[in-house]
C-alpha cells in the first residue's frame, strides 16, 4: 500500500510492477504526452488496442469531477490495473483535480490492505465489491466522507444493491467512451447519462452514444437497451450473447440476474449446440463439485429456464478478470 499526497511530487522507488505502471503513466502525463494506448476488456472477443487522446482523457476526468464535486486534496483509491481504462482514469482524475492517491495492488479485497481512513473516490469491479461485503469490512471506516464509489466493468447483482449510507453508483461505459458516460443509483432501474452525453438506438435496439469524450462522433455499441426518457436507458443485455433456443431469443443477462440471487457462486448461462433446441440453454456454475439449484422459478418463463446445470472447477477469465464465457464454453465442449 502506498499513500501519495500528490501525483505532482517526486515518486518513490517502485517496488512492484503495478507501481511501475502507475508511475510510468503519471510521468507520461506530466511530460505532456498527447496520446495513450489502452486495450478493450476482451469480454466479447480478443482485446484490441485503442488510442485515446489526452484531450478526451482530460474531458472525461473533468466531467466526473464536476459530477462528484471533487476538490484538491480529496483522496482517491486505485486498486485496478492502470493498463485498462477504468484504472487509468482514476489516475487521470487524480492528476486533473490534484487528488491524493492510495495505491493498493489489485486484489479482490483492497480495503483489507489499508487501515481505516477517509476515501472520497474509489472504483471497483463487482467481484471486488462482493468480496468486501462478504468479508464483513466496515465500509463506514473508509467511505463516510465518500463523494462516489463507482462500480463498473460488469453488471451489479441485485444482492449487492444496498444502501450503505454513502453514494455508490453502478456505472456504464467502455474503453471507447473513456470509461463511464452514465450511472444509476440503487433505487433506479435506469441509467442516467452524464452532462453532454447524447444517446439513441439503431435498428437492433443497440445503444448509440455521442459525447465530447467520443470526439462528438456517434459510436455504436452492442448493448441492447430501452430508451425510457431523455438521457435515460434500461440496459437489457448484449446483442452478442442472445441465445436462440427453439426459435425463441433469450437474453442471458436477465436469466443470470435471477440465479445470482440464489447462489453466490460465479455463474453464467449460454447456449450449447443441440439437435432439438438448436441452442440448448445451460447454466454454468464455477464449482469443483456438483451443485443442486432449483431451476424452476416464477421470475422466468419456461423458455428461460435452463435445461441443464454444468459445474466447472474454474472459468476462463480475461486479462481484466471478467469471465470469458465463449472460451469457457469452448473449453467445455472440447472436453466432451
């Protein structure tokens, strides 16, 4: 753990590869570097490099700072890899707003590595948040003065959507939008865009985004949404993951949310080749031993009930720690 009062002071000697990456990014920013290369998360395919201008990074940090009312000297926590946009933007926000920074080697329970202290801004992926909740950490020891705890990178299960007495936001964004462009609180079913962000839909109901952080150009996502009001949308799932089972198109994200309320085991649903169904809906659980779950539920239609449970000792993960569903399914099918 490192506590840096400012990213404009001399850096200590880096003791880990993580610290080397952090210091290298900050030094490049301070030297005036105009372009930075990041990689997409790889959750829907092979990670691809994306070059993002300094101006777009700055604009994103300013938008977040204005939204959360960040001030010089506020304390930010970085426990995500700075080689991906989510972690890098913690650094850019700290540089743009002159925040103090706590560095914790990326792990599932970052707060276990630091003593109680006031943290004003933090970004986590849902698996980190879940691990910290299960560990019984006293969030009030860290976040009673928080201006924003940001959860992103994957959907947040309903079981984690609780009022903790400080502002926690589920965010929506991607590398192409320079991290989040929308957020929702626990009592909202829809996402609200940040100022300056325009949204629309294409013919497949996928979200379109235009904002200063996209160079005011429209970009097309593969996220299926319902537009409910100006600047507001409900995220339904990924077009890439739609399962066609018996001629009925199924949205995995809806089904996964139901079963995540029944078990804390990592899981996902997928369609596997089947002579009768075309794609047979299957629930994958990460478990080294068989697990019994009552699949029947009134929350899902009969078509949305998985036909089988498959337990695997471990799922394949992307470099950014997300479940790589396609590779995990491929590995399972190749093992048959």
